[in-house]
């Protein structure tokens, strides 16, 4: 199933740009959370990330990791970390898959790719976001891209 017009919204978000091989992704998530907690912040909610590479890329993937925290900014983070009081991506085309394996991601990416080819007057303008959600003991991954109207349509407004 594809949902149009979704958004990704979070407050008090710490992020980190990094380059990760697929096989090291879980370690990168763990290191990220360890650094955030060692800096005196308490994660609230799940990690989400943006994949800035090619969708089938498995090595040297440029990523941005995100997590919401309970605290307002109080320093303590090294310079490679960013703190935002508010984070939002609007107009997201999104699908949800059960699980968080490469196979689960591939199924979701296929559905999302098909939906992108059917867009009329819009095109993706963000990296692909992966947002993890737990519901009744099951892990789901929302996979989505932000959309923008084609320039010719925007100028008419």
C-alpha cells in the first residue's frame, strides 16, 4: 500500500551524517545512540535514517541518522552531530513494510519505485527515509521520499 501526503515530524532531534557499509549498519545505529546518551541526552522514540546513496548500494552508503531526545539542547555533542528543535519532511510518498531486513526493504522500495513512476506533476526531492515503528510487538518500517511539484506547476500558484 502507498500513502501520499504523509509527513515525518519530530522535535528535539539529534542527527549524524556518516558513511556506512550495509553489514555495519546495526553497529552504526548502536554507536550513534551510545554517543547521544554519553552526551547526556535521552532518546525518545526510534532511530530513523535517510539513505543518500543509490538504493541498491551495499558499501560506502552516505546516510544521515536521526533520533528524538527528551532534553532541549545543552551542548555535550561533538561537532559532527547536529541538534534541531524541530525536524519535518512534508509531502512524503510512503509505504510500510513489516520487518527491517534487506528483503523487507527491497519489497518496500519496489512498491515505492512503482508509485514514483506514476506521479503526475510531482517528483522526489529528498533522500529515501526509513522510519522504524513498533506496534503490538512487531517492527514496521515506513519507507518514503519527500515530493515537490514540478517547477511549471509551482509558478502557477
